[in-house]
C-alpha cells in the first residue's frame, strides 16, 4: 500500500485539476485515497478526507447515490478503527458500472 498512496494522490490531484473537486470521478478518487490511508492506519489523514468527501457527495450526488453510500460506509468504518477497517471497494466498482449503464 505504501507504493499505492502516491499513485492515488496523483490521481486525485489530476481529477481535481481536470474535472473539478465536485466531479463524481474526483469524489471516487478522494474516497480511494482515504481508503488507502485508512488501510495504512493513517487515520489522521483518512478521516478528514472521508468527512469532506461524504459532505460533498451529499450536496452534489444526493443521499441515495451509490458513491454517497459507499463513502458513508467507509466513513462509518473509520469512526471505529479498533473494530476493524472494512471497505466497500467492490461496491465502488459495481456502482460505477451501474452508473455507466443508466
């Protein structure tokens, strides 16, 4: 995961720059970076990133959007790292596929 974080950071920076910070793909990239931080136990970075992402998802995508639900799940998991950090990475992929089909 140590080698993945710089790639996630670069992907997020590119998405922010080219798509804007509120674009759905940017929100997914931000969530993925937060997941990577959480996996590494870097809660001080993961939690604020998830909070920002969730807030933006609620405002931009709405509470019922699959990406919003995914980020909410990851944010809930980050609130209790002692209980284990479980991510919905498969759900993210499924949500993206469903969104492209609609």
